[in-house]
C-alpha cells in the first residue's frame, strides 16, 4: 500500500491522494442512497450502507485511501447526548451547561453502541482493493467540546471559550473524559481493520493561543500515547485546523506521522519549517476545486512543486463542498497522476 508505506517512512514517486469528505453530497450516488434513511445517525450506524458509501468514491476515482463513512458526532451521541442533523441548519445537540449533567456510559457499553462502525470498517476493508488504505477517525477533544457546549456548530465559539476561562477545572475534566472515549473509539476501529487513524480537530484555531499547549497539544499527545500503550501501531494523521504558525510548536511535541494542512497555511513555510520526518497532507482550497480549469491547474502545480522534496499526501485543506462538480475531481486526479 503506497499510502501506508509513505506514512511509515518510504518515499513515493507521486503523492498519494484522497479528499476529505470524499464520500458525500457532491456525488449523485451518495444522494440517492442517503434518501433511504431519514436519520443521518441511523445511516452512519448501518454497516452495509456505510460500507457502500465509503466505496462509492473509490469506484469512481480510485483514490489511494478511503475513509470510513461515519461522523465525529457519533462520540457525543454514544456518551448519551442528543445529536440531530437538521437539513439546512447542521448538527444540533443538547447543550451541555455543566459537567454534572453528563451521565457517562462505561467503556464496554460505549464500544457496543459504536460496534456498527467497527462492523462497517471490517466489511469495507474486505471489499476495498488491497492497495487502497482505509482510514478510521475521530474528532479531537476540543472540537467535540465545542459541539457539546455550543449545542451545535458555531461561528465564534463564545460558549466553549467561556468554559475555558470561567470553568477551567470542569473544562479539563470534560476534555479528559472525551479523550478516553476517543481512544476507545479509535481502538475499536483499529481492531476492526483500519490501516490508518486520523484525528480531526477542526476548530483547534478557536482556542486562544495561550491555552493551546494545554487544550490542543496536550490532549493530542495523550491520545497518541494512550493508543501506543494499548499496542496500536497504526500511523496517525492529525488535523489541528487553524493553527497556522502554531503548527511548528505543535509538530515538535505531537508524535503523529502526518500533519494535515488547511488552505490558510502558507505551504512554502510549512515545507521549509516543519520537521522533515513528518508527512504533510494538503492543501488545495475546496473552493478552487469548485472552479476547476486553469486556475486549479496552476494551484495544483504549485502544491506539487512546493512539496516535491518532502513526503506529501495530496488533499484539500478542508472537506469537499456539496456544490463541487464530480468531473472536477477527475480532472484533479489526472493532474496529480500525470
Ligand atoms: O468521506 C468522508 O470524509 C467520511 C465521512 C465524514 C463525515 N463527517 C460524513 C458526513 C467525516 C470524516 C466527517 C467528519 C466531521 N463531521 C467533521 C470533521 C471534519 C471537518 O469537516 O472539519 C465535522 C466538524 C463533522 C460534523 C458534521 N457532520 C457537520 C458540520 C455536518 C454537516 C451538517 C450539514 O447539514 O451541513 C455533518 C454531517 C455529515 N457528515 C455529512 C456527511 C457526508 C452530510 C450530511 C448528510 O448527508 O445529510
């Protein structure tokens, strides 16, 4: 598998490529199957459907990696919080206002609840081409804390940041609990047959810089060290989105094998300044893929050139957006693989 070989230290002639949210609403075959379930969580927790949706972009584009179809908000749901996906609004959760509102499950119950994800991983692994890697994933503690405390998505993260300043002990306790469940969820996916694990900290950039070492770096280190102590040796891709120059301090402390870069990171700076044993993943703006054509060609060539002397995985800087024309994805792959 060139994808895992690269993560384990080998060089590749051409960068392997996959796309965040590659299974999703821009694909007509996804939209068709999605109609078969009213509820998005039921859809994620149906192994046959999750497997089918994971395989759809692989059949179309033969990406070098697939990512199991699931969601970071399954963890809040599995620890007993209400999670709903409302079309046009996005995710809505029961808002956590104090730590004592939690009634947490034991880890066996937690893993049983998420067993359909493990089953989907096993089923998908059995049906993927053998050269295609399968990525298992989880949201990171801080990003999950934002959804729990805001009661959904947010623009400014005022409630979650208020927790950090006004309830520091409760915040730390919440992040510790989440971190333990995240380790349990990633372990479940590793044992079910995932080849790579990825940690999404989509809103890492919303943590005030003075608290980053504790809230982001500290918990990522803990999760990775807990996984290693549990005997899980799979390569890890970390996505602490929005850290910009803070990525240097982050990458010196966190022992991930790859760092996913968002499209706001200066890629030349990243290529020159981040530790050289780290694989860099990214970082085409998802909206550039919507435009396609010559503008995309120029940008892709620049990305390939900037990372040409480093181990690199081609990806977007964030998830593909629903309005992306599927033919542009084919164009992108042709550019990278030519
Ligand atoms: O192909 C893949 O990448 C695998 C599947 C995947 C989904 N969500 C499926 C999904 C992955 C890796 C995620 C991660 C995820 N979910 C993140 C982290 C990555 C990132 O983009 O920053 C976050 C923040 C979420 C939370 C979440 N789930 C949001 C904000 C939404 C969108 C809600 C909306 O209505 O716009 C979801 C729902 C979701 N997860 C969809 C998909 C394909 C769309 C829902 C649908 O089909 O109805």
